[in-house]
């Protein structure tokens, strides 16, 4: 890895994840909602699987290290909450959401879809693919649980 290479970090993942959610038409996340927790759990499992796959590829050493750091940041705590990742999402409130939400029951994203697509367009291919797939898994988990509970 050269000195000029910038690695993809947990904060970059959170920003890309939010942009991908916006691109998919989802303007908010409710971290305490059971459906959204299930979605976050699936994102964490996807990151775990992606890291394991990259570990097996000798050419992806730096990508593997980045995925492990992101996976660890997104991992659920002992209570099942995603406190570290929620902190990253809340930190984005100052730049990507309408205003800080003191109750944190819902984190609303106020960025436009064109802005989100632009942000995603500045990511490397594998980074963009990762955040888009994570957002898709999150939304599928939340909507499939909603569909079975109604």
C-alpha cells in the first residue's frame, strides 16, 4: 500500500451506506426498531462474509483489513444494539441529515438523491458495490419482517 493510497474506513462505509439508502428511496433509519435491527444484523453478517472472502484472496490484503475494521465497527453489542455504527450514523447528522435528533429514535437523511448518487460515484467500484449491497440487504430484511408481521 503506497502512502498516497487512502483506505476505506468505517466512517466512509457509514456515509456510503446512507447514500445508498437515499438512492434506494429510504429517507431514514430507526436503530431501535426490531426490523431495522434485523437489517443491521444482516449488514454485519454480509460484512463478515465479505471479509472472509477477501481474506482468502492474496491480492485483497488491504481490502480485507478495511472490511475487518468496518465489520468490527458495525458489529452488534451484547444487548443486540449497534451502538458504534449508530454513533457513526448520528455523526453524519451534521452533514447528511436534516438536524441532530436528540431522541435518536429515527435518524432522517436530508440529502438529495442526486447528491447521494454523486457521493457513491466517487467511491471505488468495490466500495460502491459493498455499500449498495449492504443497503439492499438492510431494506430487504426490514421489509420482509414487516410483511410477515402484518
